[in-house]
């Protein structure tokens, strides 16, 4: 499966095992922490090719909607992303689909995301893969 939304809240007895298995599979070299306050959101994008084939994000704080869009077909899927949910993207979902979050309308919205990914080796600023 190229993508997944895993709710740690729904899997209390296995949540650490799921998270650790995904993290071990990914073998990240980078973790980025982003803070979203008020109306801030993530604009539609795909991650740059200098990053590895998979990314994983842990969502903390207020819930939001995670949106997957495939520009070549117009297909769109929306997921309710809650406190403790993990999004894992690889393969087609990582390369061919754009992802974003819905612009929040709550004034006191507060969310943190922790994104784990692998940075590919570079030569002269360009990815070697």
C-alpha cells in the first residue's frame, strides 16, 4: 500500500508497535517539527525529489483535514486527521499525489506536525538518485 492513515487513538494496544515499525521501515535521517496556529495550513505540494521514497508525519494538537489530490486525474481523497494520527506516504502517493491540509477557520487552532523523512546524498546540491 502506497499510503496510510494510522490512528494511534484507535489502536491503543499496538500504537507504539505500529509507529515503531513504520519508523524502522523509513529509517529517517531528518525530523522536522512544524507549528500551525490560527488559519495556517499546508498548501498542496509533493515533497522535493531530494527526499527519500517515503515520508511519515505524526499529527499533534487540534484535528484538521488531510487532503490528497492527484493532478493527472483530478481524484481527491480527504481524511480527518486527529491528535496522534500518523500519515505514511510512499510510492505513487509520494510522487504522483499532492497533499495538503484544509485551511482552518478556528481562531484558536493549534497543531504540530512531526515529519520524518530521509534526505538523499547529494553532489553539488543535486540529488544523486
